[in-house]
C-alpha cells in the first residue's frame, strides 16, 4: 500500500500555483498581529470557517479543541513525520543565504521531530467538510468556486471563495494553522457531506530549500501521496484508504463516525503550548476558552454554536446557550477591570439577550430625516453632517432614553434602538436602487458610573474585537449589531445584506475593526461615510442624550474670522477660518490660545502670568461652525468634530505636557510644565472651526 509522505515541488514547475517565501502566518502571530494573540486568532479563524461551512441555517455547529500535551511516541510519530526531517535539515542549511524565522530555526536546532509529537486537535461537526474537486487545479477567474473549499483551504493563499453572508474575506485565515505550529505543519482529516469521501492530507509552509535533485523547492510542502507528475495541472492527492484514516483517528483521538458526521479534524503538530519570548504566542486552555466565548458570544447565545475545550488532566468545558452565563461567571479568568472584565462581559451577554428578544414595540425604531428620505444618496458624512442626522433622529426620544438609562441596576435600565442607513451597491445588478439597511444599538448605564465605558460590536456572528469608541464615556455600555439576515431563522426583519457585506469587506484580516478608508468597499456609494456613521453610533447617541436643553448660541460677534470672541461657557473661544485673518490672541490664566501661523489648526502655549497658578489640566474642545436649518446664522456644536474618526488625518504634537483624547471632540492636556506647548493641525481646510479651552 502506498502511504503519504512529506514532499515539496521543484521550482519552476507549476509556478503560477505557488508563492514565494513569505511570512503570511505572522499576520496572526505575536505582538504585531493587529493586537490579536495567536490563540485568539486561531479560535476566531477556525470557528468562523466552521460556521461558514455549516450544513444549513438551522444546524448547530460544534467545534472541539483538544490540547494534547502527552506526545505520541516516536514509533507512532514517524508515520506522520515521514520525510519531514530531511526538508527541515535543508531549510536550516539554507539559513546562510536567507533569513529564517527564529521559531523554525529553534525547532530544527532542538531536533523536536525526535522528541515526540504533541498536537492540538481542532474539529468541527455539522459542517459540509472540505468539499470540491481534489483532482485538478481550480482557476478562480473562470469557474464558479463557491463550493471549492478543498482547493481554497489546501492550495490557495490570499484568495477566498467566500461571498456575502460569510465571515472570512481575505483568504489568509487558514494560515493561522501554520502559525500555531512550531514547525508550521498540520494534517487534516475531512469527511464530506456531498460524496461521503474521507480524505487525509497535510501541509506546511517552510522556506525554499535545495532538494535531492539539486534544484530549489517551493516553500509549501504537503503530506500527500507520492507523485512525479510535476508538469501537469493535477495537484497533490490526499490519502483516502481506510488504514490511513483509521490510524489518524486513533493516533489523534478523533471520534467521528464514518459517513455520518461530516466535518473536518485538523491536527496542528507541535503546537506552541510552551512559553516563549512573546507571551502572545503561547496557546493555553484558558486563552482558547475565553476567546471562543467572547468572539462568538452571539452564535453561542443563538444556539447556532457549541464549543468544547479539552485538555489532558483537566475537566472539559462546554460552552453553549445553556452554559454560557455560568462559563463567563465561573470558568474563565477575565481581566480585573474594563470592558474585558467578568462584570462587563456578563452585561454584554445580557445586552445580546435584550437585543434578540426585543420586538418592534419594545425598541425605538428611528426614522430617517425628511431630507434623507427625499435624497437617499445624501451623505451622512463625518462631523457636523453625521451629528446633525443623529440629533434629528434621536431628539424626539432623548427624554425617554435618559429616563430608561437612569434606572440603574434593573433589567429595565437599557434601551434598544434600530438605526436606518441608506445603501447603494454598484455591483448589485439585480436591484441597483438605494435600499434601507438597519443596525441595532443597545445602550445601558453601568452600575458604577465612574468606570470607563465599554462597547461591543458584532457583525452577523463574529465579535469585532478591536473597536473601542466610548471608553471615555464613564458609566455607559453599548452593543452595536449588524446582521446580513443570511443565517437567521427569518423571525427578525432586520437583515441588511448590503450593510453587512460592506462592513465585512472593510475589515482587516484579523477582523478587528471597520475601516472607512478600505479600498475594498469602493463599489458601495459613500462607503466611508456609511462606515463612520455606524462606528460613531454609540458615541454620538450618548453625546446627544447627555446634552442640556439649550438653544444654539448666536455669536456675539457675527464677523466671520475674528478671533477671541467671548463664549457663554467658561473658558476661551478661538475661531479660525480656512486662512488666518489677523494675529489676534486670546489669553486665559497661564496659557494663550492662537491660530497656527499657516491658519490650519490651533496652538495652546504657556504664557507667564504671575497672578495665576498653573492649572492641573486644560480641556481643549474642537467645534465646527455650521448653518442653522433656518438660515439665521451659525453656531458651534459640541458633537460635530470627532477625533476618533479623524485621528488618521489630524496631527497632534506636544512638549512639556501630555495629551489624551477624552471625548470625541475634546483633548485634555495635563502634566503641564512651564513652557508647555500643544499644536493641532491637519484639519479640513474647507471648514471653519471654533476652539474652546477651560480648566479641568
């Protein structure tokens, strides 16, 4: 019987199907990986792939992580490492001519292949398995590839066959299986629901190295059946005889009934269980459990997902809709404070229940302003336009929302809002018109009003983990949810495929944020403004309901471009147009506020004053001037500028002081020393600005 072995192709054979050396897996490993730990990336990528491959919308997907610190003995391990040691040695021999990742070099130097084989087993059930052709190369530009999961998992890198309603979008997620292994090796067994075939094949990503023929290899190697047919379009072939399949199940502890339980079992060889120089790269039971619970809390609550974590000598933990609250409360070591604390996660869980169970009578369904109903393409924009739109939608309900949120520590202390936004997709040939999409915002007041704000964002069933918009809003919590409707049971009419798809395409590979400047959303009209509109929802709504009832103040001096106009608030206002119109300076205590010399921005500087004491800190607020709806005049608004949105464009510099963005439109200067200076620049030159300073 022919048995599989680790093999590498010679170059340049089939060069179009294989890439050069790269470190794509580093997208998901170590401290530079989009702020995401390796264990977290592994959990997020493998579970989202399983959910994308679910049998149908009513199936509950089960994912099991088994951490086996007890190694297979050398005799059993040799079967699965057949041929690998030679190639590792050749890679090490090439280290003089190419840079090798330290972890690979260390693995080879310590001769880990001969020290037993431990593994991390990741399994999914109630999924389709890796379906699709196994006997030919798939050409994505000329074929329907949505069902070619085998090819895209095993052979394609940086490419995906996933479409709308799916979670993945980059085609890089599968490389996290390489990153999780000290040798970058994994072996997979898949049982397909389409043809009932069971297949075994492995893959590694090492480095180009010299083969026995004297020619260089490609960096990818495969644990597959031997082949010499290198010039054809036939890819590596998996093993599917009973002996290999049964041996895989026995050695790696797979319990999957043939022909009955479709899905995939991935054995990651020599996983990074041990501590290294980077704690972010260590994979542990607790990290896997907490990542699965936090990242997929929504489908767990929805009964769409069940996760089990198993480790030698430790009680297994199962997370599903019935156990999740107990697991959050008792099984996971969360951070002590902040939005990743146990208390916050439990409240996040409760906000999900509220969002899921609220009906049209219990939630506030906001209405688009008249001007947007008449002109769906009108851009909510950033700053003034966006805030004005939210204010018009929220104002009729502001008092009700304030009263709701004031009922602290009760089940009735939160409010659910459904927010509309108009969407147009130039690629939608079936219905090219503007369509109204919706997203939900859940707000609640924390019991401890002095604790920092916490906000959570979910698209379909994936928690977007890097968003932090209301940290400075002490006492508040928010949950923003966007659904494509592609995996719900149809009971909720919220499904907004255009909005969900735009946000999916705007996410980076680790799915940590919604990026307004993503080039992949250009076919959605005014995509950047729509993304900013969703991103700022919680922050803007909180600001509006916190506003005191007051009429917009008319400027005492109506001449545009005059600096030093007195404000009816405590502090000093400086108004600066696009270009400077005079060297007017405003003074307050021990500092001076003045426009920058180029007219674009403002400077706050130390100014000696013997009669005043240096304050502990100064609050600098930025406003834009906008026309009142009735055209009477201009006024400044506390919400129409947003540092959080504009940090990529606005430049801030300081000396002899420190600064922090404490509100969307406010910066706090502290640790002030004599001679301190702070400058703000990079503003939109087509707008007029008002800068207000006050002592904090």
